[in-house]
């Protein structure tokens, strides 16, 4: 049965596009806010993993209208859920690297799919606004996972206060670096020092600038079309 025919995901269903979009945005914001506050505690770390579970589920639901992408995302999300929990109790380098790679692949798949959705000709709606904000933050999560994996593969790829970051770093460390890079703030307290890390940071900064320019253009165009239809 086609995904878009399932009533729960229809425009009048309980999990319609606007509600799914709100759910995804809230789950991402909660993760960003809570990570630096509770990650040092055992219970807090597990709560953050659960929060990521919610984000993975919410991200997958956002793909419900594209059956091929939806069913492709499910096994990746399930694999990521398993690795997140397994890496918490068995934080070996190989498991942590696999966790970072799978998580980044999932968020990249979701980001590309949502970006394509926003590019479709459609009226301005609240759900499109929620998705636009969520997608921007998902880009930050994607690079967060990539940085985490890269620093495990090549320890010391990043420095904090001039000291190389090695081993299992706090999630908030790379979340902070990812968001400051995505927004091109670049405070300079955390730096990419190895070639691969530097190039990834540059690509994220470019993606952040292009995304803002393209998305604002799309939203303005959609808003104008809606205004013209009312006239």
C-alpha cells in the first residue's frame, strides 16, 4: 500500500505534515538544549540517546510521502538506534566510528529528501516553515556526527583551547562546533586542524550559507504566490 494512502499520514490524519514537522523541530531543539546540561550524567546520557531515538523516528516520519526513501530510511534508522545504545555500553573505537557514520548517513538522507521537498512548487504553509528550520538544524546534526567519526578515525583532528581532542568527546563539543561553523560564527575556541577536518568544516560553512540563501528565496516566492492567489 502506498505510504501516502495511509490515513494517519494524510492531511486530515493524526500525523499530518504540520504535526510531523512540529514534532521533528521540537525533538531537535530539545536535543541541542539538553546535551550540554545532562551529558555528564549516566541517566542524562541515556536520556539524550532516547531523545535521538525520537529525532530518528520523527525524521523518518517526515519521509512518509516518499515510499522509496521512507523504506530506505527505516533500516538505517534502526541500525543507528542499535549502535547508539550499544556504543554507550561498549564504547570501543570501532563501534563509535560505525555509530557516527551510520548516524550521519541517515541525517544526510533525510536532509536531501527534505531539501528536495522544499524545492517543489507549493503554497507557503506553516509546515514548510517548520521543515525549513528543522532542515537547517539537521544539517548541523549531520556534520556533528561526521566530526565525531572523523575525530575518532584520526584523533586530534580538532583542538579545543589549543589542546587536541582525543578519545570519546562530549556530544556538546561537536554540536557546538558544528553550529558555529554552519552559521559561520567561528569563535575560534574549537578548531579543525587536520586537512580532512578543515575541508569538512569549510563544506559545512558553504552549505549553511547556500541553504539560507536558497531557502529564503523559496519561502519568499511561495509567500508571494499565496498572496497573489488571495488577490
